[in-house]
C-alpha cells in the first residue's frame, strides 16, 4: 500500500516497506567557511544537498523531505543550533521519519544527542557512504575493505552504540577484579577482527601484485578510468570494451574493480580498468582501506580522468578528484593523465561546439577529449589520444625474423606489444612497442635484427 505526500513542491510516494528518510544539509555560510588562504568553497549549498539526497537514494530509502541549514558556526553538542534542532525534530515527527541523514561528519556525542532530539536513527556522511559501499561490495576483497572501514568507524562510536556500559564481567575467583566493561570487550573484539582483516588484505595485496607483474610481463599497457562518482566511467568502459558491466545513473554504482582487454585502432592491445568513483569529503578510512583497489591507478600507463561535463558542479568535482589523486601521489600535471569530458549528449549543440573549441586551444599533451559514452560521439578521438599517449613513452621498433625462427616470433608476442606483422620473402618484419625499461632486453635478444622507428 502506498500514499502520496508533497514536500518541497514535489510529490513523494510513501511506501511502508522502505525506511522513511529525511536529508539534512547543515553547511557553513560562505563567510564562515572561508578557507585559510581566503578561497571560498567551490560548491553551492543546494548542490551539496542534491548530492546528499542522491547518496541517500543510493541505499534505497524513501525520501520524505530535505532541509538546508546554513550555519554561522558549528555547535559542539549538536552541530546545528538549538532552535533548528527543535524545528527538524518537529519535521521528522510530522513526516514520520525513521532515519535522518546529516550531510557532515558528526562526532559520536553529536550523533547521540541528535538521535535523542529527533527520536530517529541519525547517520552522518561517513556512515552513509559506508552503508552504500557495504551494499555494493561483491568480491571478497571489496567486502573485506568495506568491513575494515566500517569497523574502524564503529570502534570510535561504541560510546553511542551501547546502553549497558555499566555492566562489567567479573574477574577470576572470588577476589578477582571487576574485569572488562562491556565496551572494553567490544572494542577488543573489534580490534581483533580488524587485525585479521588487515592480514587477509595483505594477502590480497600480494596476490594483486603478482597479477600486475604477470600483466607487465605480457606486457599490455594498463589504462585506468578514474573520476567522480556517477561521471559515467562504467558506461564508457562498456562502450570501449563492449562489456556489460553494471552501469546506472546512481552514485557508487561501481565498487569492485573490473579489468577487460581492448584492441586499439592501430592493432595495439591494452587492459582497461574501471575503478570505484571518488566523492568530496571521502572518509579517510575509506581512502586507506581502498588503497589496494586504487593501486591499479598508481600502476597504470594512462589514467583517464572521466568528468560529467554536463553537471553544474563539474569544476568542483574535477578538483575533488585531483585532490584525492594527489593524496595517492599522482600530480594533476602527470603526463599519464587524459581528461575525458563525458556526457556531451546532455548539452545543447552550441555548448558542445564551445567545449570542443576550448579543448582544441589547449596544448596537445593537455587536450581533453569530449565524448558521449551513451552515443559513442568522440570515442575515436579518445582512442587516438590513448595511442598517442602510450606511444610517447614507449619505444617503437622493427624486428626482422627468419621464417624458421618460431621461437623468436613466440618470444615477441609474449614480451612485446606487436602492432604489425608484415610477411617478407625470407621471413617477417614485426613492428613492436615496448616500455623503456624493456628495450635493453629486446636489444640483447635481437642485436642484429632491430631497427628504431621512433
């Protein structure tokens, strides 16, 4: 059974099977949020609240309202002021909200106080993102990473979670001490579980390292897709590889990394890697927990920074991605980076033309590629850009082999990227591309039959 309610001028269908959620956006005013260097926040409060609403919908709640709260200062006890707490409490009661999503990082005390005031469960931005990740993790590695981050978050909030903290477990014998309190026991159990997960993840990390070494020995270049969540990375991945990876207009639709082979227009092959999307104010515990996943990006030969160029906050989203990449050691001027302006199909024709003119004026090695993963527009230019970027750092060689040298031909296919094979009267000429650190090995293997084409 469902009924229709209206809030904010929009109809909302009430469904008794889903958790009723109210989204609260408490943001400092521009004046209060001015950074130390004098810069203002890049995002408008309404845009931030829109993103918070999208995050809440990603865990399939029933949205019953949203409220923007502009703050001149943050209150230690409840984050927002007393009057606003009472106003939100009345709204939550009126809308029968079971969950209040607060788009900020709450301390355990603030979370507990707000739950008392609202008579509803309260979850902050970190908890919400963890909830989404927990629902989306499919591989063993992804599940372990999410659980580790969730335990780290939970460990700091045991003071809020338990109502029986006065209980103590007795010591041994009649004269034993008071023993552990319940919270100490729970904290110890959580720490033990975190230690086990970290050991398991170390094993995963070693396994992924072996897989990467195997791919380097093949050796196909790795091209990694990165970008803000919902920028269209998985749709672009599917367009390029003709795969069927889950892609949806949903925040964090992709969590576990996916790898596929791809043949470039001039014959070269690459491995394309789709990764988890980034987001502003990504919890630090998730950055560290997902470092094993993001190592695919660190090891990539080319990094495609996919941006939703149609989004009103495209510039702010791009800055957030660059910030996280910087934390991983990848500078915004890294020669491996190619900006991909995606979702051009959502722009008016004159805006698309203006974007292409803007891109054409940039230096060739910094030129973005304007594409639409949905229609395929601009994909050929993107593939040419990937080839050019790969070729810039790799040696192009021609090696001539006798027809009877089957072992040499097999070695070339196993250890180089063979771009072209041309039959000749006495054998064949192979055009190959190799990484700089592999060139010496090629020269030792075929000293008399090698010609540099660069």
